[in-house]
């Protein structure tokens, strides 16, 4: 363990959206997730889980961390009316942050204006809650097209641009994060960045912090503007920081990580 990695690990913990989005999740796993929100390194930024577990998590967390959930997930092809219904249900259940997949297939098919209109409708439904728009950057090879998607999401009112669902072969990349950050800079709006997809170690996350520090200025990286969506990453953060017991042994035994 190097001193540098230990410092980076401590910096990352409060930025983490502790995530559980497996197909076979159950309440026991959600309980284990909730048991991990607080550690000797502090409290994570939020937990992110399937909508069906929001009420259960709400009871277990007792306000210790915000609850995020996913809609139009993961393919981004749900009918907008259904997505809005899902958003309303999630908020009524206690979610304060909504991670919605950008309708990227529509965008690819030339329906750019329609995509922005759809996202604007999602923003209107979620006023007062954080709206994170997942761009699924691993499926967007052209940086210009990715920039156009970023611009549309920002104009629609996104609070965060997010890289990936974590369900595709390519997740977060530093090159995509740079495109996203430059779109945020150009917009002159208070939009954040969430990196997710394949991030399992402190070393993998460190370059994103360095990129944000360089482009946005030291001090910009904070839970209000920068998130890391991950599950097993928290274990490596604890190891790198020299914390061997992040949660009570009974809770750890139930965890799916």
C-alpha cells in the first residue's frame, strides 16, 4: 500500500454510489449493502439499487445515506410514459436520486430532438431530486456523437452525466469522461459527473480524479459534483486505506461483494 493510494482511497469513499444491481438480488443483500454505507473512512454518497428494494432500503438506512435507483434500465428502450410512471413510483417509495438511461438507440437512429424532449419530460417529473443521465458511453465510439448526447442531456436539465449502466462490455473510460467534463465546462451549468462500469480498484478510479482536478480545478470533486458508481470497489478502498474491517463481520458475511 502506498501513501498516495491510501490518500486517494480516502478521497473516493464519500464519492461512492454503493451499487447493487444484480438480477438475483434479494432483501438480504440489500440489508448487507445498507450495512456498508458507513465505515471508518466515512459515509458513502448514496446507495443505488433496483426500484423494488427502495422501501426496504429506506427502512434499513434510516436516513444515513440517500437512495438512488435506476429507470429505463439497462437498455434505454422503455416507453417514455412507462419511465415516468416508474420515476414517480420510485420517488414515492423514497428515492431521492434517479439514474435514467439516455434513449441512445433513438439518438443513434437520428431522433436527437425527440431524445432531448424525452429527457426534458423526465426532468420535469423529477424536480427537487437528482437526475443522473446514463449515456452508455461504451457504445458510443464517436466523440462528437458523445458530445452531442452530453449537450442534449445538459440542456434537458440533467444534474449529472453518467458513463455506463455497467451492463455492457465497455464501461467507464477516461477518454469518455473527458468529453463529458468538457461538455459540462462549455455549458457553464452546475452539472456533475458520475463514472461507473468496471471500476473495481483504487488504481482504476485515480485517473478520473486526476482528470477532474486538471479540468475542473482542485476542489470541484465532491459528492455534489462527482460520483463513482461501484460495488466491490469499496473493499479495495478499505484495503488501500489500511482499514481491514469496514463492516461488522455478520453483515460482511451476508454481502454479495
